[in-house]
C-alpha cells in the first residue's frame, strides 16, 4: 500500500494499527526549522469555542509560539484528541492571531472536525505549526487586494485582511457559498457575496461575481487577488485571472498526513515557469501557489 492509499484508508475506515506509521512521527514532533520560521509542536489549551453556524465553530487556542511567527496563509496540524482514532492530525488555516492566541475556524465534515468542534473549553490539543508557506502580501505593485473565498475557504481571510490593511492596501472581500447559510463573512470588511441559489447577494459563483465587479474595481488602481476555497473554484478563478494577466495567489486544499514533508500524502502537480509539470508537496511548497502555476 502506498502512502496516498494508506491516507485514504485511514480517513475512510479509521481501523489503523499505529505501529504501521510510527516512523512518520505523527503523535509528537520535535521543533524543526522551515525557512526562517521555527515550527513547534505545542500542547495548547482551548480558551474559547464559539459556534457561528450549524456546522462551523471558531476555536481559540493559547498558542504563543505559533502566534508569534504565523503569517497569513500558514496552517497548523492539530491532533484533535489523545486517542489513536483518528490517528492522523488534521490541517487548519490560521483564522486570526491576537497576542498569544490563535483562532481556528472549523467546519464539521467528518470525525476529526466533529471532535475538534465539540472539544471543551479548558481541554488541550497538540498543535504543530506554523506550517506551509504564506500569501505574498508585500510589494508596491498593487494598491487593492481582492480576497476571493468559498465556503470554509473564508477561514484564512481575516488574518490576511488584517495584514494587508496594515500595509495600507484597500481590501475587498468576494465571498461565495451554496446558500446564505454557507457564507462566513463575520468580521470581514467590504464584503460582496454570491450564492448558488441566490438566497443572498449575487446569484451565481463567486467567479461570476468577480467578472461583474472587476471593471469597477480596476478603476480604483492596481490590484492583486488572493483566494481560498474548493479546488474547482480555484481552477476557474486561476483561468479567469491568467486570461487577464491578473496577479493571484491561491491556497489549495489536499488531504494531509504529517504536514511537514515526510509522508508524501499531499503531492500535487503544478506547472513550472518553463512550461513543464512538476510534483510538489503542498504542506511544504504550498498551500499557497501562484495561480499561473495551477494545472487547470
Ligand atoms: C492547508 C489546509 C487548510 C485547511 N484549513 C481548514 C480550515 O481552516 N477549516 C476547516 O474546517 N477545514 C480546513 N481544511 C480542511 C480540513 O483539514 C478537513 O476538513 C479535515 O481534515 C477533515 O477531517 P475529518 O476527520 O473531519 O474528515 P474525514 O473523515 O477525514 O473526511 C470526510 C470527507 O472529507 C474529505 N476531505 C477530508 N479532508 C479534505 C481536504 N483537505 N480537502 C478536501 N476534502 C477533504 C474526505 O475525503 C471525506 O470525503 C484545511 C485543509 C488544508 C489542506
Ligand atoms: S502532509 Fe505529509 S508530506 Fe505533506
């Protein structure tokens, strides 16, 4: 069984013998260095949980080492309980940072996210991070930032918006969902929404909304797009941006195991600037990539 098959198996059956994977060091990781960031595996206390919709919660963790070095787009890999079921950690974007605290926005879709959402205030979880690369927010080449998100892809946008605003960039949020219940616009500014069923805002996809709004936004000056959401949405957005030569960073999703480049469970194919295709590990060279490199 290769690692991808093993990861799929663990996620679908959960009947896994931990001895199969001890060499991946999935329980307790030592601090490692990635680029200039120090990654630590910290037992973190849940200081607050807030349900913001029927299936989405915001979990606040006391996590000073991650809070000190995290950048927008980074994620953490969380061991949601002390049991071997589920064995693997689950990756979550950093939603917000406030002094020693980090916030995670969690949508319940399966066993790991359900356990994390239901965790009690005062309990602890192991948090490995900050992991992955980050959105490129600096540079004089844009004045306006368009943040495009769909569903739980809105999770990293609050942290990103704050970083962009601190650099004097004007931020516009385009937020999509299937219905108004799927929109997660809390605390974001300058929001324009799209829903598939038209229950609120523009009726259609968030990329259709961008197509409608772009001319007006472009009048306000140079721009760059930042996106997170389901991969089909990101592919449609990348095509839209690439056709118009618009700069765009996209944060991709994949199933992950270790989160630090050991298990090879998160490999994806991307284009190279030379026009070839190469395989990267999303947990290390992603999750953020230049939309020009996305294989659409
Ligand atoms: C870099 C990164 C950042 C993420 N940030 C967030 C976040 O901020 N908030 C949040 O709620 N979720 C986030 N996710 C997704 C989250 O990690 C998954 O929802 C979670 O791992 C599912 O675990 P589970 O045990 O609940 O579901 P499982 O029982 O493992 O899976 C349930 C179903 O969802 C599918 N699935 C599981 N993981 C993924 C995935 N990553 N992409 C697509 N389909 C998947 C499975 O194939 C299965 O069909 C992120 C994922 C990545 C890779
Ligand atoms: S999640 Fe293990 S290599 Fe990326």
